[in-house]
C-alpha cells in the first residue's frame, strides 16, 4: 500500500487561500476536489540486471562484469 504525504484537502486548502492570500483566493481556486498526489504519481518500476564472470590461472586472472538499471520515475508525464 502506497503512503501519500499528509496535505490539506480541498476544503482546507480553500480556507488557507482565503486566510493567507484573500486578494488572490478567487483566482487561485479552480473548484476541483482532486487529490493531486494520487493523480500524478504511480508505483515506480525498477529493473536491475547484473552479470559477473571471473576466473584465472596461474598465468593471469580475468573478470568481466556488467549491469543495467531501468527505473521509471514515479511522476506521470503528459505529452
């Protein structure tokens, strides 16, 4: 289960707008009641691959390794 930060809900946000910026409150409120964090975030996908080969003899040693990481961000993009 994903946890979201504790932020103001729409009603309390409107109250804060009126209290802190009364002259701008009407222009800053678009009437929505959406939880912005739930709308713009998603569960991050992580992929991680790694390979390692090593060995040697009395004449020399070798090591070959690699790696790959592909991690999609947790913010949704709009194109």
